[in-house]
C-alpha cells in the first residue's frame, strides 16, 4: 500500500483527485483501507475498481474476465468454475464499464494519428441486427474506440468520427474507409473547429486543413472479390502516399488493418461471429463487451508487427514485444489484466463553489491551498 499513489474519492472533499499532497495515510493495513486527513473519511484500496465489494476471490474474477476478453463462451465458464450465469454477466458488464472509463481517460486524448482506418461489423441482436463501427490507428495498431447502433446509418458514422476527432491533433491525417457514402459527409462535418470573431452569435466553423480521405471500393460477384477501386475523395494522392509510407500502412490505399481488427473482435466476441447461435441481448451489453475486448487488446495483447529489435552487440539482438499502448507511448510495459482492472481513473479535481459576496479568510486559505 502506497499512499502517494492514491487520491481521495470523496466528491465533497477539497483534496479529491489530487496525488502527492500528503493528505492520504494508511488507516488499516489488514483491511487495506486509506484515510484522508482533509475530510477524515476512510476508503478501501479497491474503491474505483471492479474489485470493490467483490464477494469472490480476486484471482477468480481476473481469470473469468481474461477468458471473456479472449472469446471463451460464458457457458463454458459457468461449467468450469461453478458460477451462476448472472454472476458472469455482471462481471462482464462491470469490467466493461471500468474499461470504458480507462479508455476515455487514456485513449481519447489528442495525438498525431497520421493514418486511421474505419469499418463496421454486423452483429446479431436478439430480434434484430446491430452494427458496430470501429476505428484503428494504423502506425500503432491502437484501437481508438467504437460505437453501436441498430442501423448502418449516417448517425452511426458521425458518432464514430467524433471519437476519432477526440483522439486527433490538427495535423495531416489520412482516413481510409470503404465505399459507404456516409463517411465523406460525416468526416467533412465533424472535422471543423470554430473561428472566434469577437462578435456575438455562433462563430464560423473552419474545416481542418490536410484531411485526406481515401476510399477503397470492392466489387463482388457472389462472395468473391472481382475488383478493387481506390480513389481519393478529399485531398491529394501525393500527400496520401506520404502519410501511407510514414505510418507504415503499405504502398496503396487499403482497409487491411481495420479488417484485421474486425477479425480479432469476431474471434473474441461470439455475437460478432458470422455463423453463431450466440446472440446479444441488448445494445449496451455488446457495447461493454466491446470495450472490454478493445482495452485488453490495447494494453494487454502483444502485437507481432509492433516488435522492435534490441541490439545486444553488433551482430546479436533480441526482439522486444510491444502492445498498441506501448507503441503509442501510453504505457512502458505490457499490462496484465489485473493491472488494467486495478487502474483507478482520476476524478475531477475540486473547484471552489460559486460564492456571492466576500469569502471568509478560512475559505480563501482553503482555495489557495488546493487550487495552487
């Protein structure tokens, strides 16, 4: 137990969400509880993680979540560990919610993407069909997120493009998609920023410069691909070719990386398999399962194409395996599933309440102490 790495989770505490302020002490080593000297509240070391108030051994929880994240059917987990099916479903939903928070905190930050590919997957929903749209950063194989909807519509694509924009800097960017017409309009609509003019009213939206859109359209005869048409829907071929080479995305426009990502999700989520009897009950259930699989893929799965040589001598080297999160500079080692589930997402730092009139001296001292 290290109090320097723990923050107070009490939303009413002025020291909430702050690390290294020496306000956290160990309250009970045996019960694994901390105490905040500012608000005098105690809290468990597992607060803010799926292990909080867990009535089973943490090792069993980690085993079950690991199996779920790698495509093991829940029925097999129930038969192997003697758990109730509702317990397994609750653990999958709880770990999925936690992974979604971790994703929003670590992945959804602006960075130079260079090259992004987007695609959709058709899933089977009880009584209907569900579409999952996902995006991948080609240079690091980082899964940027996904959205679900009951229809393959422009609204679904717009929500996905908004996820990509939240992860992007206003730098040259190549986006490769299929021939779905909704992509072009959604990208041109979302990738805009307001230009302040100093006047009242809504500011003018200016399109981001150097956004290049490549479309790869496949022609089918039955299930066989008879031809592929590659075109630049926005931007120039020269700039797109430079971004392809810089990101390691090949020599020609393609959607191979998004298709490989789709294959990974199909292998790890039974409801996404092409021929399966496993149906998703609700849209939220499949969304949380998607975030569980995507987070394990980003932080806990080593990717062979991301390995780099570590030279020991002039003629001898060994390969260093990396995860997409390591390649993107988010982590310095391959996380275990336990580390992923134990990660505590910081809460917003306390802000002084709105006050009319003069503040008291004690309130001013408190504000100066925690807002400095």
